[in-house]
């Protein structure tokens, strides 16, 4: 993982690939890599779909090694959704495979001279740039099938669906999983539109012939990884809850906490929550020959990414994530697991962010386009997006644009990005993260839910403003660092609660690279990344006025706790005072 | 003009009207009044369609008096289009009539408790708030007819069409002219959506029984106004060009200057310009029994607002303004005067900003929705907006949203508002105004075209960056003051060129109010208004990063002069250094 691949799409005869050393980017991985490249090379005032923007794909520092659960890959750019810096990350196989092929980053840059569509094939022998207009507007599943026919079934595919090709701000970039299905997505911020604007439909990776990345200090690495793995297996969340039910273990938890945004954030609990809970999904999966306990990439010990079949036992989609179940479920008043799974598949196939799409449909329902609870209506709306009809163009541009087009105030967004599945009034720590994250409303940027609700890493009352700033600050710093390692964010439950697991995680990195990092160094990396991102956003025109929730969260109280968001603006402005 | 009417739309039984003294707003009028009220009373971070926003309607300081050409009225709010402060002003009868009724401002505030539609009738006896759901979704012409049936034909109507009721960001507020037709519009920034969000369909004014406003020093006023009027009549632009051809006298001028944005700003001249010139329109108007020389309100001596009939001699619309002819003409590659006039009528009837709509259709053409030059296609698109179809919702949200929905970079906007009819690459002074105005791209905020092209008030080469900052700065200051007087901006041609006309204008204000203002005081007022507006925008989240043109103007050169916009960012940041 000692080289960078640049694909300049502005060549006279199509994209030109060049490989270089890491140079100033040595030592960076994942989000640290993407945010540093974007910050240094992309003019902050450029148009996200213009030639000056770049799409940066970077495995984490530990990707491709034997480290457990280290397969996350980061994708960065200037976001078409928020207008700020973006890092969207995903699981799936691509992180491990790209790292084993030796690439610390793939950077797609420039502007195509025409409308041709390209695929990029990368294996041990190098990089092939191949024109293939037959791929235009292929949904992700069809695309992956075509790639398997052409390149065999040992491949990993990074691709955009029709939504990305149509340059929709809600479009994702799909990453194939162990079964070579396009189920894992760098979902947020419209990263798919940037790939679409560059005319690159797919990157196909084949690491046949490449070995696992070796640690500089193999024995130390092995020992650390063993301890780390034990820690993951021993924690209730990573060893029990997530393996048994996946992330949707949260539906009952968050609903009971009164923080489950329902009917476009009009109330904090959903009467039909039990019908769409993780327990219900896992039971269905077992009954139908699916699997609730299954990883998204090889080497994961958490195994939260299940498989969902229909009642005839046929594959529908991966086990829908909690945020997807919430977005297409409670937020729209929909309680049919099969319809939610179908929408999850449709989003994956068209290449859409499930959070943005669900929240957008909630806004459309609030605007009166269809009724809350109209499951078939919601399916039709996603079809409109996939077809790129005018209505689909509105919805595909996300919740903020949809609210603007239909003239309603109630857009649950920050910096133009839809809020995920936790109401900020009833989980105030996540409200602070939504407001202040460099990414727009993003739960993963500083997952205060862990401490507010699950009491992991401490206990801060979710309903009171006290303590939320410090909580969010510390989590945002730690997350920025963690997002650089390739380790899945879900290890946070174990490392926050178990000092020995945290130490093992740090030791594993030290052993891999021959370093002597301390916890302080990890924090310093997190602060460095956040500072780069904040600086980019400042240059792009963001101020403290953008570090706010929409005013209706401070005006309209949320049942059942009847709370408003009452962390003050002055406090919000201290999150990055460190 | 010594009172303020507030209409609180949040009353339990509908809007509640209260009248108060001017208080701290004494001495303010027009834009000074609207921007001061918005700046002081509207939280800068509120949602434009939410309860915290206010719509402020204020006649200019000289409105209702015998002063020539003093009928402009200002409408302010937080803009649904830009997210910043907005003052949109218009001619028509409302300024004069509201002033004679004694109101320095009407402020519509709060949030309706239900979906009822109201009309507000104001005459010498007071204010009546009347529920009238029969008015829902009535186009402006039908609405005005209904109001004439109910209140007689001595009325002046301020209203929103279906676009405002649908809360579209491109919606205008219509003001009736001398013939009680809804032809004059506070067009820019989506002010209609704010009125629509307040549930107020129309304000009907009847000044029967009210006299002309008297000057404090009548003799001095009469003398000043006489000199001022002579100055207007004696200047080539205000005494000849505008009366003969209206504002569309500019089509040939700007086209010859290579600054006539054509095909969504892809080139600077239009082969068919002569077919849509002011000369052609005036000739058609004469042939068909229309009238090229006619005022938009009583007391105007410039008379630039003609009447356009069809080939059978039937009224179609007012003589389309230059910016309308450009927007629906050259920018879309359309060269049929009758179709352009029809679209002008449609925009007025639905209540849409002609500049935003034309520019938006240009963007839609660039996105491939219909072809450049497809006149009937363009008409259909406006119909979609009027009907509020999904496609209409996109277009009705303006050029920036349309570009985002269709995934194209080329949105000629600043702060979300479409540029008018002068390419900033070939008239760099107006480019500076577009970039830095508090209003978003707005030619009227600092009309450097006068000096760059018409050599009024000096001569600054339009193609070079030198001198544009100072030019735009001085014009923006002067305009902010002028927009407060009620005097039409078009007097600027005469007062910039003729010191005695400028002095007469200042004397007329002094005589009206018993003041001793100097030119310096006028400038100080302009700076005060701009500072309030800049402060609001800063609080709303605007920074110098928003005082920029889209990057494609600095990358893609414009034929025939093959120029880019090359006023540097550093220079742009000095516009408000005074």
C-alpha cells in the first residue's frame, strides 16, 4: 500500500492512469487520506460536478492485513449534496482488496471530453482503462453480473448505478460484499454523482496473486490482534447484539428511548416499531433461509451484515441496516419488513443513499405527495428516482431540495444532508454531532447515541443539554482517527468500554507500521483531520451559522418526552475548541 | 406616511391587524425600511417559509407626493431563493397609493394556524381582514378581476399567483398598474412564496378620499421637482431611449457589446437579436394599437412601460422588459416576439420572476430537457410551473435547484439567484455587482452597465478588470439610497450625468421632509443600508466565499470577445471597504 493511482479523465482519448509514490500523503489512510487530498488538491469553491473536483478512494491503514474487522474504505470529494468536504465510508471487500493490490488511494480527477462511459480494471499486472458504453444506466446488480461474466467471480466491484450517472445528490457508490453483490455503499453526500460526472461507471479489482499485507512486527501484531479480537467478541454489543440482529438491534432500543423519528420527525416513537425491529428481521431471516449473522467482508468478527430472503427463500437484499429500516420505515410510517427490504434493494440497485432517500420520502409525504404509511407509494417514488423522471429528479436531489421544491419548512437536514435515525431532541449528543460535523447531519461522525442511550463509554443523559458538547467533541475526534484505520466504527463499543481492547487496537497499528503511537497521538490525528476538514469547509463558505439544526427542532417539542433541542448556539460553537 | 400596519397571521381566528407609530423606523422608506425591519426583527437563521420570517412592504420616501417618477415600492424578507436578505422592488400604483393611505410599511408576520386564504382591504377608513378561500390558486389576472368586481376599479392590488401560493422560490408579488393589471412585479428572490406562506393572497388598496402627500417646504419642493423633471426629460436615456422603446432598447446595445448571454451563457451575442429588439417590439406595438410609450404609474415622466397587443389588436401583456426579452429570448435561443410576450403574460399571471424563469429554462435546455430555440417547449415548461407538476416544482424553485436536480454544473447564479441579461465576462462591472451584492446576482443592485456600456457617469472599459470594483461599490451605495426614495432607478442615468439633476433630486427630498441632506448624507444612507444587509447575511451564514461568480465564468471564455471574468477574489473582497 505504497502507491497512489491517479485517473485523469480529461485525456484526449479517455482517462489516463498514472501511478506515483505516496509523497506527502505517506502515513495517511481512509478518511485521513481522502480529506487530506481533497483539502490540498480540490479548490474549495469549485462546483462538485466540475472538472476541479476529485474523487478519492482510500482503504484504511489496516486494510488488507490480518487485523480483524479492518475492511472499511473511505471515499472523499467535495460533496454535491452539502457543498462541503465529504468522506463516505463503506464495508464490503474493496478496502481489503485495494490495499492488497498496493494502492493507498485511487484519485479520479479532471473532466471527460465526451459522454463515453469507462470501467477501470485493476489487478496484480496493473491498470486497464476500458471504454464500455454498454454499461450506461445499468443498475448495480446487473452491472456486477456483467463484470463477473467478463472478469470472473473473484472480483470486487466499486460502481455507480443510474443515480450516480444522472449525477443525483443522493447517489451512492456501491461496493461488493463477499458474495460479490453490490450491497455495501459509501452512501452519504452524493459521492456517486462525482464518480458519474467523471464518466467512470465501475472500478473492478482482482487481488489474485497478491498476498495479505504483512506487519512490520509480526509477533507483536499477532498478539495485539488476538487481544483485540477477544475484546470484540467479549463485548455485549459487538459480541452479541450486532451478530444476532445486525444494526437493527437498535429499532426497539431507540423507539423505547422516544428518539425514533416517526412521520418526518413529528414524534419520537412508532406504534409499529416491533414489526420492523431487528428481532423481527432476524427471525424472518432464519425462517426463510437467510442469515442474520454474516460479515460484509472477509476478516470481520462482528458479523452484523445479514442476508434477507423473501418468503419463498429467494435472496432479496442484505439485512437492511437500522438507519435504512428507520428511513424507509418509521420516518415514512411504513411497517412492512418485506417492503422495507425491497426498498433497500432498490436503493442499492439504483445506487442511492438509503438514509437520504427515506428521509426524502418522509418530506414528500409531509408535503402531501403521498400519505404517511403508503408503502407501495413509497416504492413508486423510488422507481421514479431510478428512472430519472422529473419527480425522481427532485427526490434524487435529497431531502433539502425536495422540501424547497415543495415549499415546506420541515426538512430535517444540516448542511443540506438528511438526519439519520435518531431525533436530536431526544438524543442531544447526536444533535450536537449533526449540527457541527463537517459532513452535514451524520450519526457516524460522532456517535453520541452510544453514550446517551447505550451507556457505552460513560453515561450522559440524552434529554439534557449538559455534557453533550464534550461528548460529541471527543467522539468526533476519535472517529476521525478511527475512520483512517480501516477498522469498522463498530469496534468503538468495545474500545470505549474496555481499555485493554483500545490498547490492543493501538498496538495493532503500531505493530503493523513499526510505530509507537499513544492514545494522545491517535487523538492528535483525529484533530488534524477535523481541522483540515473544517478549513476546507470554511474556504467553501461555511460558518458557525451552518453548525445549527433547523429552527423547528428548537421550536416544536417531540413526544413522548416533549423535549426540544436546547443546546445553545454558544455551546455549539465550542465543539472545536480544543 | 406616519404609521406601520402589522398583520399577524398567527391569530386564533385568522390574521390580526394592528397599526402603530413609526418608532425607530421613522425616516426610513423603501429598501431602507424593508432592510431595517428584516435586519432587526427577523432571526437571520430562520427558515424563509417559517413563522419567524416577515414580509415587509414599504413605499419609498417620496411616494405619494407630486415628485416625478417616485412610485417604486420595496418588498423585503429573508429570501426563499437565496437564504439571505431580500429587497425586491416594483413600479405600479401601490407605492403611491399606500403612501397616500399613510402607511410607511405593511409588515406581514407570524404563521397561519390553518390553510385559509385571506385578502386584506385597506382604504381611508382602515383595514379589513377578509377570509376568502374562493381565491385559492387564482392566477393574478383573474384575481384582480375578482377584486375589481368586489371593490370597484379604483383599486390597486398587491397579490400572489399560484406560484406564490405553492411557495415556489421563483415566485413574485404582483402590483397592478394604471390600468389595474397585474403587470408590475417585485420579482426577485421568491418574495411571493413568503406572502403565500403567510396565507395572504392579496392586499387591496383604495386611496379614494386621500390627498397627495404634501411637502414641508412646498415652494422649494415645486422648484426642485421642476428642475428634476426637466433633467429627466433632457437626458438621452430617460428622455428618448426609454420612452421610445422601453428597457428593451438594450437588446441591440448589449448584443453589439458582445455581452448578451445566449444559450445559457454559452456565447455573448445572438444572431436573431434584431428580431427581439426594442425597436422591433415598439414597431409591433404601434402597428397593433399597443403603445410603446406609457408609464407604469401615475406621475412618471419616463414612460418606459408600454403595452403589447397581439396581431388582432388584443392586449397580451405590458411591453416586456429587456431582462424578460433576454431571459425568454436569447438565453433560450428564442426569437419570436409573440411567444416572448406570451411567456411574459404567463409569468405575470402565475406570479413568477421572468428573469429567474427564463434563466431556469435556459438551464433546463442545457440539461437536455428541451432544445434551445424550442419556443413551444418553453411555453409548456412555464405551464408545468403554473400547474405545480413535479417538473414545474423543479423549475419553479429556480435555476440553481434546476441545475442541481438535473446534475449540471452550468447554473448562472450567485447566492442561488439567477443572473440577469448581462454577461459578467463582457461587462465586468456588473460581474462585480452580481458577485458581491447582498441580493444575489442582481443587475439593479449596482448597474455598472450604465458606465461600462452606455458611458453614463464616466467610462470604464467593460472588458478589463481595472476600475470595476470602485464603479460597483459607488453604484451599490448610491442604489441602496435611491431604492429608499421611491424614485425609479432609471433616474440614475440623468442624475449620474447631470449634476444639476442630482442636486434637484436631493433638494426635492429635503423640501419634502424639511431636511438639509447633502450628497454625503445620501451616500451615508446607502452605506448604512448595505451594512445592515451585509450584517444580516453574515448572521445567515454568508461569507466572502459567497461573493463569487460560479467558477465556469473564470474558466470558459465568452465569444465574441473571448473574455473570462478576471476580477480577482482579493479585489472582490474590497468592494465593501469604505
